[in-house]
């Protein structure tokens, strides 16, 4: 471990580190489990992003209830120290886990903002990328300008989205009020529920990691859980029983899928460009 990071953790802990284990799942930065000399076990994340932003997201989600989120022990100096949540490693996402996940996300989605608008108190992160979150009354405006158009502009500037495809997204954004066709209540979402961020213990959800949260149409979360293969019929059926799903979700789902596709295009490159194009074509753009 880098000597500077070692010093930061030991200064916070007030003791030395006995052992450090590199963990899987660090798509952005590095994640380690540390055993401290005083018997405590924590998880330490380091990388290019501001640890204070992730700490703020985790604290906000913990206060809201819903899925358990790791407690923040320390954030600063490029280091995020988190509670270690015991889990069963690579345990399978069974139908029982899907149903548990659905119930906990439904509870999270019941949290609404004081502002009665879409956005968040501060700009958040999805992976290494900033998510702008100005409070916005209109959901199509928020999702169009601050998710799809923002991501498309950045992808074009980064050289992974050709101008013609960016123009197709701009045309879709202009039509979002008609495409989305409903008026959701602003709901707190985790924003990055995929298998790598789902920890399981004893056949149930132990915790969720790495949020990309904001107040959104909760269908954004459902579409992402489906797209990543984290939840299927058992997940959707239980969510529908607990919270309900508005008519027309299946028509909106491809539009919501575009945002993570653009994020993956930015991060992983050309392998996602065909999927972006196919989704746009299926939507008529």
C-alpha cells in the first residue's frame, strides 16, 4: 500500500495496520480490506475521485433508510474509510435475494426531497463522472438536460460518440415529454445497483455499495437493475406488489437504458456504441 495512504489510515485509526487484502470490484480506484492492530476491520477506497462526494452520498442514503449502506468512518486526503460489512463473497443472487432487494429499494424510493423537485443537494458521481443535479421541477427536463444531453456531450468531447449519434440523442431529448408520458414523484434512488455493488449474507441483501444517487423517476433504478441482469421477474414482481409500477414502464425502459449505456461508452469505449445506436433505432431515432 502507498506510504501516504498508509499514514492517513494509521493517523485516523490511532494504531497500525496488521493486514491488507485487495478486494474485487474497484472499477474506479482501489478497494482494500484492512485489519487494524486494535482488532477493527475496515474497508479503504482510494482513487481519482473526491472521497467527500461518495461519503456524502452514503450518509444521505443511510439517513433515508431502505438498503443498508456502509457507515463512513473517515473521508479526506484522498482516502475513504468505510465500515466492513460481513458478506458471503460471490454468493448467487437468488429469487429470494431479488425479492429482498426489491423491498429495500421500494423503501428507499419512498423517500422524497424537501425541494419537491428532481436533483440532489450536490452534484454526485457515477463511477468517475460527475452527475449534475440542479433542482428541476420537470422530470423530462432534468433527465434530458442533466443526464442524456450531458453524457452525450461529454462522450462526444471525449471522442467516443460521433456527432451524428449525438444529434440523434439531442432529437430524442427534445421529444422526452411525449416519450416518457407520465409525471413521476421525485424519489431517492441508489443509482448503480449492479451485481458488483450487491453484497449478500445468509441468503439476503447485506448492503449496497458505490451509490450514484439523486432524486429521480424510480423507474430509472428498475431499468438499470434489469439491464445489468441483477434482478429479473422475481425482482419486478415483488417491487410491483410493494410499490407498484406505472403503466407504460416497458415503453420508457429503453430510454432510461440510454443513460448507463452512454456512461459505459465513456468508460469502456467503442464496445458500447452499437448498443447505443441500436437503442436509439428501436426508439425511432
